[in-house]
C-alpha cells in the first residue's frame, strides 16, 4: 500500500478522478459544432465587410478620376480657347488668306500662345477633331507652330489625345453673322473675319457619366490684325535704353 508523502492530504487527491467514478470535464460534439459554426459566420461577415470596403474604395477612386478628367478638359479649353487670337493665316497655303479660327459641329481650330515656360513657346495652331478607330471614339488635339516655316523646313506637329471613350462631341458658336446683328447660336463658324463671342462644347462618354456643357467666353473678339499682335510682342520686350527703378519693381512684386 502506498504511503501518503504529504501529511494531512488524502491519497485520493493525487489519483485520477476516473478511478472514483467521475468523468473528466471537456467539450461535447454539439458544443464544438456550435463554436465552429459561429466562427464560420464571423469569418464570412469579416470578408464581406472587407469586400464592401474595397468596392467603396474603388468607386471613390473612379469618381475622383472622372472628376479630374473633367477638370483637365475644362482647364484646357478655359486656358487656351478663351485666349484664342483673331489672326490671319496667310502663309500655310500660298496665295490664300484664311482666318485662323474655323469650326463646325464636330471640329475646331484656333490660334493661342503657349507660355515661355512651355516646351512649345509662342503662337500655336490648335486643331480639335473627333477621331474614330476600331474600338472607340476620342478627341485628338493637334498642335502646330503658327508661323512661316523656313524654305525647305517643315513645322513639327504634336498630337495629343484629350479624352477617350467619347460618345458625343458637338460644338456650337454664339455670335453675330455680320458683326452688327443680334447674336445667336450657330453650328458652323467658317469663312468669318472675327471670333465668336462664346463657344459651347458638349461631351458625352460611353460610360454614361454626366458632363455639363462647357461655355467658354473668348476674350479677343475684335477684328483680326496680325500686325497688332506683332507690335504687342515688340512692346513687351524690354528696352535697354530705359532706366528701370528697382523700387518700382519691388512694389509691383508686392
């Protein structure tokens, strides 16, 4: 017979409970199934929440991209089209004098200048046209320097895609036909000797995203005179004979 090594503690305290007719405590099969079911439901809910968050993030990114696209296109027209200049093109085609601004319902060309910081400084001829290929329609902008090329040289043109997946592109022009009558919206502006007062551009995308009509007011709507712009450019050049007051420059900067 084993002897109790710890005085005061009964011997059966060191022996398994099953020897005394008691089962060891544990989980039943039903309890395990219930726990596994609850864990499965929690995992499903967790992944569903993550998917909803991911979809919301993608929709937000797509919405931001759409808004940025609208802002870029509007900024292009507001910056360049609003500053279109009424100039004559008397050097592109020999013995023919054509007004630089020409437009119809799905195409437009005008002359504006790039800032000196741009890679293509000076007057540029912008030509916008709706192009089509096998997969989509898009608006293409062709930029060509607006000045006579040297004999034997060709002016380099640059083509840029303004916006893709276009379903609708229409242009309308507001102005007077003869310069004296009341103005109205017209689908064509060709063979005129002045700029329109307003240009309305309507763009629709294949995705169905709503684009508001862009109405651009042109600043230089007077009679065309290339000499005036050349004279303005000469006036902008600094005269080395004039004395420049440094205090006046500081005041202008402030």
